């Protein structure tokens, strides 16, 4: 085992902070955009016109059955030849949103599907609007049912942002490579990076667990 | 004009014709029970009355207005027609209070500040005032069903539909639900129930409908029908139920 010396790395504190922030930014953008895609897509794939359902199906299958790395390369390296040029961060945001969106559609759809038709009917029978039924009757239990999948998909996304390093987006993993190339302290650098990812994920998991306990308090039948 | 006028209603699911020309009037204040074998179309008829199903032929009028899934005042109609299901269908993620007040508040029937008193009032009528803050899963089946009835009552309906509301209950819980329904009947609520409770059909109902193979096979005064069935089908149905 080499002598541990973290001191040379500390000089790159600012870059590390930047890296963490970029990682969080990528995660946040992809989460929000992905959830928007997911909700709209789930509603459309359940009850949209046939061609739209087909297109969504194709989108989901392509994204879920090809490597993210290839997807991000296509967006960063191939799209410019069609006149669509983006910065690395923009390309990463787009790629990760499209990626997360495909999974979000499937998860949210399974949530909507998990609500029995009888519950929806009971809502409609009260003489409230379809949107009110969706909002008050369907969504809360659907969200509870998919909450574990959403949070674990979120974790996969957060860890997956490291792939943006491959198009030189300055996120945490890319910063790690940079520091390593300057200090030759691979062991320390990657140990530290590992701990940071770990800390981020654990913090989010704890936060989600607390949020879940707060939001989903009603007793359920087992 | 009857409260509900059902004339020559046909309803099919695919190739299966479930209702084959049902005609029936329900007057204000009547207690109509519908009996019949499984699959005879009882639930389907009930569901057509508040437009949960689209009918293929014929007409249903509620308070003079033709009922359909595309009628202009569909929601207004449903606010006036309460329906209680076999499986309660309470919303598990809401307290009993919220289950009851959701629709009255969303439809503007009561102000938010009036919601809890309203919930208390209807819960008192079903003997559940102490459960106002409970969640459905914390109640027994009989209590859940009474809460479901209270949820309907909160909308001050002009008509209540009941589809085998005691069939999912343990025998010892059936009575408490039937008593609530008897009390509603005494207070003049117009009610249509599909039921296997022959005593209720005989003693509380003002009209008995026997459905067979998608048709109203016999109808009339409950006592007379029970004591003197005209068709072999009703005769054997009563025999089997007794
Ligand atoms: N949504 C549906 N799709 C297809 N067939 C249906 C549907 N709903 C009911 N049916 C069929 O219609 C027939 C009548 O059903 P219905 O539920 O009205 O009977 P019922 O008299 O209420 O019977 P039960 O006493 O068992 O509740 C049955 O054969 C049933 O299988
Ligand atoms: Mg039925």
C-alpha cells in the first residue's frame, strides 16, 4: 500500500466543489426534465393516440436497450453534423434527461396502473372532474407505490452522471481525472471521489426516506 | 314524472348482451330492491343509472334529463346520485373526514371551514362520529361501509344506489350496515339496492325487482312476490335463497 498523502489534492478544493456542483446540476436537470417527460409520457402511453403510443414505445426501447455512453456520444459528437452543437454540459443534460425520462415513463405508468379502476370510478361517482380524480385520488397512492423505484432510479442517475466525463463535462469524475493527471495520486483521488459519491447518495437516501415517511403516513393493508 | 325512468335499455359487452330491454320507473321515496342470479345484469343496470356504463339502446332519465356518459351535466347528475359498492372503495390515503369532505369541498358545496362539521353530521347519522380522524384501514369492514355511506350522504343525494353492500362483510357486521340503510329509508331517501338480504327486500323495500337473463322478469310488492311468485324462475330463486 502506498503512503497516503491527501495534501496535494487539497489544492484542488475549488475544482472539487465545482465538480460536485456540476454533478448535482446534471442530476437536478435530468431529474426534473425526466419527470416531466415521465408524467406526460405515462399519461400519453396509457391513453394517447396510437401513433404517439408507438413513438413512445420506440423511444423507451431504444434508450433502455443501448448504452448511455453511446447515447451521450451521439448527442455530443454526431448531432453537430446536423447543425446541433452543444457544450459538454448541455449535451450531458440532454442525454441524461432523455435517458432518465425513458425509465420515468415506465415507472410512473406502473404507478398509475397500480391504482384499481374501482378507485377511479369511486372518484368519478362523486361528481368531481377527471383532473381532480387524478390529482386527489390517483396520484398520492400511485406516488407511494413507485416511491422506492423512483428513488433508486434517482441514485442510478446521480451515479450515472459520471459518464458525462467522457464528453469532458466538468463533473466530479472528470475533475478526479484532472487532479490525478496533475498529482499522480490516483489512490487518494479516487478514494476521495468514491467517498464523495457515497456521501451524496447516502444523504439523498436519508432525505428521501424522511420525506417518504412524512408524505406517506396513511396505513396500508398488507 | 318519476325520479328515474328507465325505458327499453339494452347493454352489451362485446357480443354478450347483458341487458335485453329493461324498463323500470323509480319514484321519489321508493325503496327498490333488485334480486336475481349472478350474471343476470343487476350491477350493470345500477351502473347504467349513473352513467358508469354506456348503454347501447333505450333511454335512462334522471329527474327528466337523459343520462349518458356524454351528457352535458354528467358531474351535476353524479353529485345527486350516491353509489355504494361491495368493496367500499374508500380512499385509503385520506382520513375518514377527508374521504367525506373531498367532493363537497371540491365541488363548492361547502366552504372549507364548514367541512368538518358536515363530516361530523353525516358520521353521526351512521354512528361513526368517533372515527372521523381514522384512516379506512383502521376500521372494520362494517365501519368502512358505513363511512362509505356517509361519504355519499355528505353530497345530500336525491338517489342512493347500493350494490351488494353487505356481501363482503363478516356476518356479524351485516346488521350494523343494514340498520343504517333502514334508517335512511325511514327518512325518505330514494334507494335502489342490489342485495342478497331477503329480509331487507321483504320488510324494508317498497318494490321488488327480480332480474333474470338481462330482463325484469317480475316486479311488484315484495310481500306478494315472495309469497306468490308467478314464474318458475323466481320460485326456484326464492327457494334457493331461503
Ligand atoms: N366490464 C365488463 N366487460 C365484460 N363483461 C362484463 C363486464 N361487466 C359485466 N360483464 C358481464 O355481464 C354479465 C352481467 O354482469 P353483472 O355484473 O351485471 O351481473 P350481476 O347480476 O351483478 O351478477 P352478480 O350477482 O354476480 O354481481 C356477466 O356475465 C358479466 O360477466
Ligand atoms: Mg353484481
